[in-house]
C-alpha cells in the first residue's frame, strides 16, 4: 500500500521518503526558517515540526526532563543535563501566525510540511494552512479521541509508536480506519535522546509491514546514519532524521542531529543505498554479462583434431574467455563430430561440430 504526501508517494516500489525533523531544534521562527532552507537545499522531501502549547500540555512546570548534550565534536564528549520540560517546550513554541508564515516559506521551497499536534485546535490550524500530514506523538498513541479527530481531516496520519505494544498500535490504526481514513504511516520510533542501540529493534519494521500492510517509517534518534541505512535495507519506506544548525547546542536532540555539512550527504547515502538494493530478481545488465564472459571459460583444443573426430576423443582444455561453449555444455556436446581439421588453440564454435 502507498500514501500520498504532497506531490510525492510513500510506499513499496517508491524512493525512500526523507523527512527532516526540525521541531525540537529550532529556537523561533527565524531559526525554523533557516532549518527549512537547509532541508530544501539538501534535497529532503519534507520538513517536520511540533506544534507545542506548553501552558496547556505541561501541568507541572517543574517536571524534569533528562537528556545528553555534546560538549566537544572531536572527542564526542557528552554531559547529561536535566531541566524542566516546560522550559524546553517554551523554546520551540510558535504562535498561529508564525506557523502560517513557516508553512508558506516551506511551500515556496517545494517541501512537504508535517507537524505533530497535541490538541484539537492544532488539528484545525493544520487544516487551515494546508498541511500535508498530521503526526501523532508516541506519547499519544493511546489518545484515541485525538487520533480520530485527526483522521477525520482525511490527511495522512503518521503514528509514532515509541514504547507502544503491538496491541496498542493495532487499536490506534483501527481508530484511524474507523473514520474512513486509510492514509497511514506507522513509525518505528525508538525512545531515548539519544536512543540506546539495544532498544532500536529495527527488525520490528518487517513485522509492522506484514501486520498492517501499510508504509512503515523509521524515526532515528541516533548519531550518524548507520541505523537509517539498516532500516532502509529492512524495508523502511520513510526515514525521519533530526537536523540542527549546531550539535553542541545545549538543548534536547541536538546531540544526534545532522549538521548542515552532513544534510546533503545523508540524502546521497539514502539514494546510494536504494540504488544498491536493486530488486528481488537476479537480472544481469548487458555490461555485466560481457564482463562475466571475459572471466568464464570456453572449450579450446589442446591439440589439433582431424575432421570426423568426436569431441569426446579430442584433447581439450577449458580456457578464458567464455565467449564460446562453456564447460557446462561439454557433456551435451561430447558425442558430436568435428566437420573439419582444426589447429591447437582453437576455441570450439557452433559451426565446428555436426
């Protein structure tokens, strides 16, 4: 199954859809615009943000949130810090007019635009500005009223699954489908900032594809792109990678994000992996066949033969190149007779035998 996101299609048989996540790493409208421009210049398909209302979302303004920050690129030395979640979310909050401006800016650069939402009025905002997809956060995978409301828009619903059980994912998918919406992408989204290797569980990508028959994405919370390459090899139809202007920024998610110098390289790596994946069939291009035959062997005469001699009685050797009869044809051809006298070193050809 495939779904449409803007002018692009996501699903099996389509190029891997590349989303750059800028929601956690911007610090206001101008910062967000710079990240959008970087995403477009790098060749991404979409940019994603998080519509946040800290005053409504976080009841306890002192609720701590712990994450790692990068102190030094050369040594990759890190520090674990903790600060109120409310303060973190305030840094990435935009008002409705700013969201309108950011969406229009993204449109001008040809990027599809997604956003994670948390409340009904945010869904209405995304409808108003013509968003291409609505994302449900991992923490809201069991927020069925919100999921159903989002599904009623008819937009593609992207479901982060985080620590959800397969049963919870089934219920969430059913909630979307109950509203007549079949446009769904399921994200394998390991938790952690950054995610721990033993919790990434890439093999679940195959399970999700088999269970639901829907496009499956991988949301990467690790430095580099090794996990993305593995996810694509396992069948991920979309990858979502966080971007930043500076990995040493002392805030959540910057540590494992791509910096400007790596954004275009990441896109090239994804496209190279796709090209290398090929197909499930064994198909040789003409050039591959020519090269192969240069290194295979043919039937050559090791000594002269007289007309009327059987191939089985001739002294032969198997030599390169493989442009004549191959060794696999010898048993079949051995009863056949040479039509004429031939010298040593001759490569046996079809018109030599009767």
